[in-house]
C-alpha cells in the first residue's frame, strides 16, 4: 500500500455499498486511488445470499415518497436522498453495465439471469477495470485524523493513510462493535434486530406448518403496530411478509419487551358483525349444510378444520344445529385470535439490524459526517433499514452513489 498517494479514498467494507461507492467514485474521478478494506475473507457476502441466491437488487417503486415509507428507520432522510439516486437510476445503472433486471409480481426486482453471481461478477469486473485495490482480512481498529490526513489502524497493527474515508461496514448486532466509530465522536443508535419471525413454542397451530394465508391483519396487542399481508405458519410460529414487515416497524418496541408479547390475528379481514351477518344468512338459507363445507373465506381446509375444532364444532354439525356460543367462539377465532409470542427467529440468512450512525450527524446531500470533514458513510452502517423486498439494497446504492459523487468532486 502506497501511503504517499494523493487523493486516496479508503472504503471500509466490501459489501454492496462499499463496492458501489468505489466503482462510482472511480468512474467520476479516475485520478483517485481507491482501496477497499474488508475484515473477512469474502466480498459481497450479503449480495450472494440475498433473495435466495438471486439478489433482490431493488423494488419496482418509482415514487420516492412511497418508496421512503418502506423504511422504518430513515424515511425522511431517504426521501431527500432519493432525489439524487432512485430506483430508476438503479435500473439504468445496471442496464449500462449490461445487467438487465426483471420485475416479479410482488414488485421485487432481480437480475434477469436469476443469479446473484451476475451482480458479483459485474462489480468485480468493474473494480478490476478501475484498478480498485481490495484487501481482505483487514479489520479496522481505530481511525485518527491529523490536519487533513486520516490514519487507519488495522488489527495486524499496520497503518494506512487516507484523504477520504467512506465507512460502508454494514450493520452490527452489538453496540460495542461500533466502538471504533464512537471514538470519532459519532453517536450510535443502539442496534437491535429487524426482519424476524415470531416464535410460538408448543402452540397447536404450528402443526399446520406450511400453510400460507394470502391476507390477514395482525396487531401487536397494546401498541399502535399492525399490518396486513400474507402470513405463513411454520414449525416454530409465524412468518411471511405480514410478520416480517411488522417486526421491522416494531423492532425497537419488541426488543424492549425482550420478544415476549401478545398478538391478535384477523384471519378473514372482516369485523365480528360482518362475519355474524354472513353466518346468519347461511343459517337461514342453508340450514342443513354441514359447517365443515361452508369455508366461504377461502381459508386452507386444514386451517378451517382447526378453527372448528377450537370452537368445539363437530364435523357433522349443520348450521341449524349450531349454538350461539359455538358461533361466537368461531367468529372470535376468525376475527380476533390471540397468541402469545415468546422469542424470534432470524429471517433466513438475511440478518438486518436497525441502529447505527445517527442520521442527524450526516449531511443527506453528501453523506459526509457533520463532525469530521472528508469522512463519509453508506449503507447499513447508517441508522437506516427497510422491510424485505429489495429496499435495503436500494438504500445502499443511493447512499453510496451520493458519497462517491461528493468524494469524486472534492478530490478533483
């Protein structure tokens, strides 16, 4: 490493944001000497596993106001940042690198090849083309600044100097892992997990694992948090988009509750009175119909049987024989079933945390620290996190682009 190089940019972290910042800075200022430091022995690890190995690059949402609402932390910040680089810019950037993206029915966007390797190869080729130096197994221990020069101390006790630093180290699960950034005087919002599933130990509903319900309403009791969407029953509890999104928006509250809380599920998205009127109509017009055959809410048959069992309604019972108590029990189960959640499970391998660098200490139009000149941030190290669906990568591309553009111009 040549410490005498002028206008040297050191990027900490060889993930999505780190690579994107390096490539964008190199494209805009070929005179920059760019070095990426990565503490592990792998690059682009999250890119590789995201979207089941397909890499969910972004989301088909071109309205920046709507897009920013997908971020439980960072909404207002990103609303401004998307002015500089949005979903359309992401699509066009990859298209310019001959990487075409396709949109799936739920709005998620993937490379047309259906392989994350396409994105990895694109970044590695561009890094090579622009002579970007990548150093693995280089963990940063400390950063100091004297006059206009940074000194970065690594875990092997060697030092590297830099004129500009972009921290793109990703999220950390524990506050003490941010200590090298706290030493610079930055406030860290304490990290807690986001995007997780709900555990229901020994609950009978887990015997229905594998069943998916297209649209439920799920609320966290005693809070303002609720969400509509698909729910998946698993062998440990509940998952699916409705649960994951809810976990993201309620992440801080649920951490404070030590992941012991109650939820209410409306399985049919109708209120008690509406369902009662519907059942009364069946009782009057089809009195001899077996209730087991009256699954008019398109619920999976095993789930309908589960509700009848809980309401103590036998298989052979017809509408004319249904007691008021049984009917009320069934309606309560369908519209307001209560569950005790005890613990969480990380969603696949895509570990996401909320927390990180306080956004009040970062200039949104440059991604530069408001405390230290020529120190920049990009990606999940910031207190930004999105729900599942490509939103975290979009935040990475946007913040990295802004940082790179600023650095490239300052280094001219």
